[in-house]
C-alpha cells in the first residue's frame, strides 16, 4: 500500500500548526481555557494591541522567544525534516508556527529546510515597523535600539488583520499538489483553514493528522487522530517506503 501511494503522489503540501510543537512543550493557542499563556490571543496578537501597549506585546514575545532554548524538535518535526531531505517530488511545508523547531529539526550542517515557509512569521526575527526590513533576532526586543531608519522594531509575527507571508508560493504549491496534509492545527484561522478546500479543488487527496477532529475535519478524505509525535513518523515511514 505504501509503495502504491508513493507511486501516484508526486507533489505534497503540508500545513503545520501549534499541535506539532505541543509534545516539545510549546503551548498551543486554543487550550481548554481559551487563553494563550494567560492572555486572550487578540490582546497580544493584533497591530492595535501593539499600538496600545507595545511594551506588553514586546515582553510577551520576548518570553516566547526566550522559552525556545528549553524546547527541542520532537519526532514529528524530525520526520518532516527527513521527508524534506528524501522526497524527490515537489514538497512545501507551510508552518503557522513562529517557533524554530522545524528549522532546528534539519540535520546539523544541512541548514534550514529549503522547502519550509513560516506563513505567520518567526520569533527569531525582528521587523522594522517603518521600513519593513527584517533581521535575525535572538535576545529581547524590549528596549532594543531602533532600526537604522529610525523605526521601532517589533516581532516579525503576522498578527490578526495582517497579510500572511509567502501566499503566492503557497497558493501555487497547493494548486499543483496531489496530496495536502494538515498536522496539528485547529482550523480556526484563515487563510490557512481554507487550504484544504483549495487543495480539494485542485484535485488533491487530503489528510488530517491531529489530536482531535479539527473545525474542518469533514473536508478531509482521511483523518488520523492522535499525537503528532507518533502519527507523523508513521505516515512519513509509510510514504518513503519504510
Ligand atoms: N498532536 C497533534 N495535534 C495536537 C497535539 C499533538 N500532540 N496537541 C494538540 N494538538 C492539536 C489540538 O487538538 C488543536 O486542534 O493542535 C491544534 C492546535 O490548535 P491551535 O492552538 O488553534 O493552533 P493553530 O491551529 O496552529 O493556530 C493557528 O492561530 O493565534 C493564531 O497565529 C496563531 O498560527 C496560529 C494560528
């Protein structure tokens, strides 16, 4: 069966969300209490929130960035990094996550996975609110010097009401894919939540891997429910032929 599947599938798009990093210890957004580390998502993840209280928002993301040193990629990230190295067809891994766990899952020396895009930005990047320049960022942004142009630096995160990154590349990849796989995302946030529909229109097979049924679970041809750390390596092993 795995060989048969691999023979007909060439072009794959994979969407990942917070659930893929949950087993690494990164909290998801929509927990049972509806709060993200004690805040409503809208209070720390909108341009309005940043205008209203830039220090609160900077500190919030500074804490998320600092927490990255305590987490490691889990078997799901490692399996997708292996798929990126070994899959000879087209592949695009689209992550909504702003952590760097997909990036770090690439083998040392291999560098950042070439076929990965962070559609909602990255914690380890700073964005100038005035000129739009980005730069790699490791420490705190609170109290950082302004950009060379004089603008204030902000987290390079796509907030609610802002345009996600790489949409042209993502749309083109989905239009040409034969398999779309959604991993660890609740399907609550657009445009990512609409990718499964676009993939179906493109004639792709669709697979959901999530701890529980997502908001759009009925749109998928197949759904596997359980922890990504077990289900994603199983799926990649089968696809690559063991
Ligand atoms: N394995 C698989 N799935 C899991 C696991 C796990 N171990 N743990 C949790 N999940 C699932 C949850 O059941 C939930 O459906 O992951 C999903 C996480 O959903 P959200 O917290 O809503 O995260 P996500 O879908 O990535 O959020 C999308 O919302 O706030 C914005 O920009 C932010 O990128 C984020 C976007």
